[in-house]
C-alpha cells in the first residue's frame, strides 16, 4: 500500500509540473494533482509516530 501511494504521489506531482509547462495550463488538472499529492502526504505522515513521548514531559 505504501509503495503504491508513493508512486501515485510522484505521478501527481509530475502531472502538475507538466501541466504548468504548457502554454495554456489547465488549472483544474493542476489543482487535482496537488490535492492528490497532499492527500498522499497526509496518509503517509499519519503513520509516523510523534516525536514527543510522555516521559519527555516529566521533570526530574
């Protein structure tokens, strides 16, 4: 699942950059590509544990 999500995100950013290089870029395609990329980043970053632990908040 993670590998597929990374591939989809790379394709979405490639499409967004390719669309911007055209003489008449389609804004809807660019927005959809950026939304897909941001959604993928959200899904990937949700699996990263937080940096702060409960033990770090306790004072000695």
